[in-house]
C-alpha cells in the first residue's frame, strides 16, 4: 500500500475508533445517570408516601383523642345520663333541659376543632341529642358511619372514612356531600358504655389538607382511596376531570371518582369505549387493595389515563389505600435534558476530533514538504489559533450547562434513610413548624392591623376549660401538681373563646416547660372590681428582674438556645388587649412566676351581638 494511502487510512480509522469508544462511554454514563435518577425518584416517592401516611395517621389519632376527651368530660356525661331518662320522642327530648347542657358541653369543641355537627346516640340507636332539633329523636343513623357507631358502643373510639348520606345535602347543589364520622363511647362513672358520641367532619378540610401536602412538583399528588377503589381525598386535577367528563361539572372528586384506568389519556381527548365501572383498577389501586405495597418507575396510567410513576401502600389503621404519583413527562425531565446535552456534547466532540485529526494530517503534510516547511508551520499555528478561538465559546457553554444540570440533580430530594429513626423527629419538627407558622401569621395580622376577635357572650369556665383539659394529662405525665380554682358565680364575659384558649395554651405551655418534676402549677379565675382576673402560677426557676421588662417584646427570648421565636407572649398580650383587658407578670428568681390577665366582665344590661 502506498505510504500516502496508509497515512490517510490511519487518519480516518483512528478518529472513528475514538468516537466509537466515546459513544460507548457516553451511553454507559447515561445508563448510570438513569439509575441514579431512578434511585432519587424512588427515594422521593417513598419519602412523600411514608410522610403523608404518617401525617394522616397522626391526624386520625389526634382526632380520636379529641373526641374521646370530649366524650368523657364530666359535663357531657352528666347531661347524657339525664337525657337518657327522658322518653324517646322528639318533643320530650328537644324540650329537655339536659339537651341544652349537652349542647353547651359540646359547643367549645365544635368551635375549637371546627367539627360541623354532632349527635349523641343511645344504645337503642335513637339520637337523644344533636346540633339541630329536627334530628333529635330519630332512629335513622344514616348520617353517620354505622361501623363507627357499632365500635363506639363496644367501647372503642374510631374514625371512619368519608361516605355520603341521603340525609346530608349541599344547600346549593342539593347533592349529597362527603362526611366522616368520629365516634367515641360515653361511659358512666362505673365505666359502662351508656351512649355514643358521633361527630361529623368535613373530609375536604384537614383530611384532604394532610394529603395535599404530599404533592411533588407541578404534577405530583398523593391521594387516598377505599377498598372499592373510590377516591376519598380531593383530587389535584378536578378541573381536568370535569372537562374530561370523569366527574359531574357541579361536583367535587371525593367519592365521585373510582381509581380506574380508562385505557388512554383522557386529558388529551381520549374517549374510553368501556363504561367507567367496567374499566380495570389502576396498577397502584389494585395492588394496594390486595394489601401489597409497591412502586413503579417504568410508568402506568393513572385514573385520568395519564402516564405516571408512583408508589403505593395499604394503611390498615385507617383501612384505606394511599398512592403518591407524578407524571412521567415531568419526573424524567432533568434526565432527558442531561441526555440531550450529553448527546449534543458527543456530536460536538466527534466534530472537534475530526477537525483535530484533519489538522494533524495537515501538519504531517507540511512536515513532509521541506520546501514549504516554514509556511506549513505558520499555517499550522494559524489553524490552531482559529480552532482554539472558535471552540472556546461552545466548550465553555457546554461546561456551564453541565455544571448547572449537575447542580439540579444534586439539589433534588435525597434519600431519606433510615426513615423510621427520624419519624419522631419529623413529628416534633412538624408540630413546631405548625406553631411557628401560626405565630408568624398572627404577628403578620397584628402588624397589619387585621387581628380580629369574635366576641360572644360566654362564661369564664367555657373559655378556659379547653386549655385546662389538655394540660391536665401533660402535667400528670411530667409529675407536676396541677390545681385550678374558678370562683363560683363569676359574671359572664364577652370573649372569643378560641383566642382566650390560645392565650392560656401559651401561658400553660411555658409553665409546663419551666416547672420541674414535683413542682406545681395553679390556675385561678376570680373577680377583680369590674374585671375577671385569670392567673397562671408556677414553681419554676423564675425570671430575672432585668428580663421582666422585655418578655412581652416580639422576637425576644430570655434563653437564646431554646426553641421558638419569642412570639408567644407578645401574641397573648395582644389578644388580651384586643378583648379590652391587660396582662402582666410577677416573678421571683428561685420561687416561680405568675402571669396575670384580665377580661372585662359583661354588663348584663348590654347584649353581645350573636
């Protein structure tokens, strides 16, 4: 073979071989990136699913605790015992004084926890008490989950899943709206179950709100469904569902949609040929209902027919399935961008390599020509300068784009491992964050001049009892003596019971925090001239004199290392002043602290607007 042809073949074969090797390396790297992205997505889906499931379990447990505490309050029990003695007819039951006592006992809890309504059901299934007179005395319990009532009569506090009742219609659409029932047994002093307390909840509020927190990016959602595959939380895509005809235009998605695969993307106009009730359940719903947890990163169709990736489980405690999903198109967008950039880099590298080998070939020819050697060297130098200048900008662009994309991958949610060891810390952090958010919201309203109080005529006992009820158990757990004294015959007040409870929660929370084991907390309510004075005294370490003048300042803390932002006492004093009262503190180092606040007594000659 002539020497010139041999050199030409070498110039061509070598770059081709290098490009092939580079291509193999690039596709191997892309495969590694794909595995890394899959691991990240799996970790994110599993973390969101587990966190949301725990949040729903915690909410359900707290709801059951609240209902149980209410059901076993002495005031409610005494009213129920008297109401049970009344003949089982609507007229007698609604005119009974005990009914008013029961409603008064339940009212603070309804205002505080925002339960829509309640009912007290006797063992013979008769509603002996309820929020509305027209529902008192009926034996039809269709407005409640029957299984929940059965378990309540058996002595177990239970929260049921959402359902619809023909007795509960939306005033605007006249459609049945979804409700949840929380049931708790009411015991007599001997511990026998004498009735059941049923509280109706709106699942579109806290239940759906907890699931809504598990939404990834712009297309991800976490939703719950019952054993028949019906959606029991609110869908993120209700507008899309109405437009596609999957739910009625004047209805929401809760209990109106089954988690079934329509066979195609209905959002893009696909029209199923099979009726909805004959379509198969989605992969996530079918697997969860069969009791299997799982994950799919290859892609499957959701209840809209849109390709998604997802993770799912079956929650035995709540008796429902839970799925976290995200559209495939969005989930793999970072990977697709990296892949496009890497492939573009491969082609550019191939072009650069080919150009460089052409330059080398040109150099060899120049060296071979003695007569034109100097000119060849100059031409080589000129060519290298041109190539270097022309490639600098695109190479810098590629490096910058690569760096940005690597940062995007690094900032995506990482693997949470092990989840179990961090669940308690997550719970405490969530509660702390919730308190901080609430405090910040109140401070923002205060500073904007938008903090309002809803003054209603009430007794001091009604205003302070919810806070006292919660603290009794905590004080017992910390082995702290807890005493309350409410002077009998105190005049009524005009107050916002929820806000007064918030003030006491803050003061009692501080007292619990700083009172040592074996200490004592005392709450007293008494008459002070034309006001009602409430005090919270503890036997903690006390507050130094130089700090007493600043403890009501916003964002000020006596101990900079403790949790919180120093807003609680500022908000509490502001709320008291909004009622027309005042707040102050008396403390001695080593002997304890007493916080006082006053509320104006209601002039009985004046009426408070309802």
